[in-house]
C-alpha cells in the first residue's frame, strides 16, 4: 500500500510516518509540499504521488484563535478536507480525515458514541464538523477519525506545545501550576492513534470512528499523575474553568467511546493512565 500523509512533520503526522513506514511505502507531505486549501496544489501532488490512501492531519488547531479567524479556520478545517475528498474521489484514492471530540457540547455526561448528535460550541468544533461532512459526503472511500486531547513526542506544530509540554514548562518557570478540574476527557498519545489508524486502513469499513484511550480523567487528575510519575515538587492546584477568563466555550465533558472500532473488532486503544506512563518512560530525554 502506498500511503501519503499530509502534515507529516506535525504531532500526529510524525508518529503516523513512523508507524506505517516498516510495512508500507510512505510519502510524507509537509506544508511546503501541499496547500490543502488550494485544489490545484492538491491535484498536482496527488497526480504525481498517486497514493492508494491519503491521510490528512493538517488542521487549524488553535481553538481560541479560531474565534478571531473563523474564515481561515474554515478554509483549513473544512475547505481543505473538501478539496482532498473531491480529488481522492475523482482519482479513486482512499481518504482518512482526523476530527475532534470538540464536535460535542458535553451535556451528555456519558461517553459519546459515533451516532450521538454533534453540537459544537466553538468555531474550531464547527469547522472540524464541516470537514467531517465534506470528507464523508464527497468521497465514498472515506474514514473520519475523531481523536481527543492528543500528545506526542513532537508537540503540535501550530500550537507549539501540547498539554504535557505546557505544564512541564510551567512547573519549571512558575511557583505553582493551576489546572482545571472540571474538564473531563481522555488524553491520548499520537503513537496509539497511529497504531490503530494502521489497523483501520487495512479494512474497508469506511465511515466515522472514535479513537481515544479507554477511561476518562480531568486535566487536573491527568497532571497529578504526571507530577507523581516525574516526582515534580512545584505545587499543583485544581481550579475551575470559571476561574479563568475564557474567550472560547469548550465542552466540560468530551469522552469518546470507541464504539465502531470495537464493533469491527480492531480496538486496541490502551487505558489513558497506562498510555501516559508508557509515554513518559519512552520520552524521558525529551522532557
Ligand atoms: N491537539 C489536540 O489535542 C487535538 C484534539 C482533537 C483533535 N485534533 C486533531 O488532530 C489532528 C492532528 O493535529 P496535530 O496536533 O498533529 O497538528 P499539528 O502538529 O499542528 O500538525 C499539522 C500539520 O499540518 C500542516 N498544515 C497546516 N496547515 C496546512 C495547510 N493549509 N496545508 C497543508 N499542510 C498544512 C502543518 O504544517 P506547518 O506547521 O508547516 O503549517 C503541520 O505539519 C488535527 O486534525 C486536529 O484537528 C487535535
């Protein structure tokens, strides 16, 4: 299988390239190679590479900034996947697009399945949801994979960090670190998303999938586990989302249930704490 990966030097893209490379021919595409908002750029690269499957990790990820730049966010998160899905459909290329837990409003307070009704609270979530519809409705051979609270050895390129790198930096630089205790989700390492994506694209079970670690945790409890594992001494203080001045609404609860992965028998996502401890051990030098 010849696999083209858009955003190959990003947080998720880096692990996808690593995971797919031993068994498949991988063409890693960076922003210098392709501009997903420009259909001519998409056509040109896909005509030259001719992959069997195209995986898109490119996104406008800065959730607060998207409120100020809704058109730019829509271009990258919705028009981008639309262009990719259209060209993939024309050329008979299979397509995989990543989406987010932020398509939900959090009111359910129980893990969200793929058939739960989305209701995004912010611009980022709305643009990603449009990207989902464009992917699924413009290319029949599409997978859409929703992920949540992702972290990898290469931090998000657009944000310049992930939750772990941010709080470790704060632990070094600040007298105390405040973390919200009332946003509950399932943080998930990109390595495990890459492994499960590989299993998914080896099937032909196209459609919408949730792909996060098992279990759920608040950001504060997640940070507390990191503090324990790395023996950090800086005081860690639980706070409420309401203690911060926020420019953007986020769901208080966005736990995803990997219902469809389980129903096709390929869910191999670990429990969040096991995955976190493994990540911290594997990336000791990086911190
Ligand atoms: N971060 C989270 O916690 C989270 C949660 C839920 C879902 N997700 C989703 O997970 C996916 C992967 O996120 P990530 O953290 O790996 O992102 P990332 O590290 O920011 O990587 C995105 C990559 O896409 C490239 N890119 C950006 N705009 C592009 C464009 N217009 N055309 C072509 N390439 C472009 C970037 O290159 P340049 O940097 O050079 O522009 C970068 O290589 C995204 O779909 C995101 O929405 C993330």
